[in-house]
């Protein structure tokens, strides 16, 4: 009987956690501020307790709802009332600008020089002389503005007008023809078979994965071998 009750509370916990995470929305770990990160860990811990609480499951469920509601309310505050963002989320901090390293701002961000250098290398900068400005964001991510002479050249600066990029369309996935994608492109299976044979394959059955790029009229094929 206890096994059945634990199973039911575990299912209830999964459903409750799924609903709350959908309400909170999707964020990458790098986009979370400190409160969201800690709150997410707490919600997960409470959900785990709910999964095994067979005597009074409503108690951890109420706690789960409270933590979820707290995140929703704070997100509403930061979205609707701009001036509350610096108190709830914090503000960006300039750590380096124009060759000057701000020691007080490093202390404010609770970073030492070693950690700062690690963040710079993670951003792709091994030489601090290449950096014009480095900003420590409230989510713990370092944003770097390179010096003008170290910025990568863009097609516009080179006087080039490249063709617009297009998202690839999957036509075969795991060896299965994606009929809906073909139909959306206004193509049929005969066209796909012809393109695959043009690439040296006997037919769709030999292809594991195929992507078509409309802007370049190019098909990329993988046999999966």
C-alpha cells in the first residue's frame, strides 16, 4: 500500500513541478540571477520531499506553490516596474575600461583577478590589451567589448553583400522522410529522390539525415555509417 501511495505522490510531484516550471518560463542557467538560481534549487528540493511525503503531501505542495509564486511576483515587478530591477536583479558592473582595471568594482562583484581572467578567457580573450570594456552582468556573465582594431571584420566593412542566410529544412530524420516539411516547401518525394540520387546515393533508404538549404539550393546528406 505504501508503494502505491509513494508512486501517487511522486506522480503528483512531477506534475506539480512541471506546471510550476512552465509558469516560470524557460531560462538558461547563465541567464538566471542569484535568487532565481537558489529558488530553482529550493523548488527542486521541495518537489523531491513532496514525492516521498505520504502522510501530509499538502504541506510540501503548499511550499512549492509559495516558492513558485514568489518567483512569478518578482518577475512581474522587474518587468512592469523598471526601477525595481536594480534592487531585485542587481546592476551591471564595469570591471575594465580603456585599459583601467577597477579594483573596487572587482570587490563589489566578489571576483578576484584569477576569476576575472578565467571569465575573459571563456569569452575568448587571452590578452587584456584586446579588451576595451568588460562588464560583469547581474547574472554572473562577463560581457566584453573588444578594441576597434581587434573587432572581426564584417561583410559591410569589406564592401561585400552576401546572400541572405536561410534556416535548413530537415527532409530526412533518422532515416524517415519528413513529409510535412516536403509539403511545406512545395516539393514531393520524387523531387527528394532525384536530389539524393544526384548526390550519389541510391535513394532515401540509404540516407540517415538530410537537410535542405533553400537559399543556396543545397542539400546536405549523411548516410549514418
